[in-house]
């Protein structure tokens, strides 16, 4: 009986080991999804919000925000050829399933140029965070929309890591995307050229429900992502998020975020289920 039980245990452990993908297999799966164009960070999708009497009476930030089905955060808006760079630092959150949720849920924190009033191109870079079956995973990526996102290699990511994300437009059709993990000392960067032209009208700090397979992915609860050291380089100097347009995420008639700005910070809090 003891031998039989031990043999059964070994068989079960071996089966479990084969069932759990290795880190290399998970990376290959993510690369395949990227290569198929499945993962896409898209321009802001506007939602016409209907204010309740309670919202109007409370005067919360919801009454002074724009609403989107996929974006939440802050956007600076100016004339063409204004914004040349955008940067911000945040701590990688521990994603959780929303209340009553199961399966795979994700979100993405990023900085970028354009995508709000100018939707023809976006230069952006950021971090995806996913919770699936109780396991969290993270991806660092760069994208020049309308191309899909591409994963960086050579950078490891964990909850609590301090991350700086930056983009710089060296021209309307070229630039760089850089991610620094201050917790590990790793830096990755990608250079673009010959891309669809930017307008350089928008600078943004966003937590997004990104698209995959033609629709928005089920949204993870990220707690709060606070971008610090926020700035946008312009043709005449540096801009802070003061006066930025606040964007809250709304899906199926429910506002899922609370966004605020203060000094050189943009805070994006998940308030959904």
C-alpha cells in the first residue's frame, strides 16, 4: 500500500509538472500572441457618461472627467508638434481578479504620445499585468500604433518593482521607447523609424483595458497605480500634468476608476467590483 501510494503521488506530481507551463513556454505563448497582432493598445474609445443625481451633488472627480471604455488616466492636449517626450515612474501592482471574477484578467500601465485628439498614430511603452488561475505575470512592451505591441526581452518584472517608462519622438515618424526597472537595474529600449506620422498633440499617463482578439480583455483589479515624476517634454520646455484632462474608465454603465492629479503625480485607482 505504501509503495502504491508513493507511486500514485509521483504520477500525480509528474502530471502536474507537465500541466504547468514553464516560464519559457509562457514567454513563447506571449510572443505568439504579439506576433499574431492579438494584443493592441488602441486610441481612446469615448463613452457618453450619464451623470446620476448623486454624482452631481457630490461633485466628485467623475463630474469633471471624460469617460472611456478602455482608457483611465490623464492626458495633456495641445496644438500639433507640441509634445516630444513623456515619462513617469510607477510601482508594479499585484493584479487581482475582480469580485466574482474567474479566469484571466489583465490591464496595462503606460505612457505615450497621441491617441486622444489624434488617433492616427501612438508612440507608447508600458507594462501589462495579468492574473490567471491565481498566478500573476507581467510583460514589458513597446508599440507604435497602428502596429501591435511587441514584448521587450532582457527585463524581469515582479510586483513592487519601481519602473520608469519613457517615450521620445525624435521626429514625427521616429523615436524611442525605454523602460527602466530600478529594482533590478535593468534597462531596455527600442528605436523606431519610418512609422506613421504622429501629431504630437497629446501626452498621456494611462492604465488601459487593452484589446486582444478583436475585443477588450477581461479587466484586472490593479488597486492603485500612481505615476510619479511625471513630465512631458515640449518644443519650449517641460509640462506637468496640471490642467490635464482626467479620463475615467466606464464599461456597461459603471465607472471603474477614480483618477486624480497632484503636482507631478497621476493616480489611477480601480474602483470596480
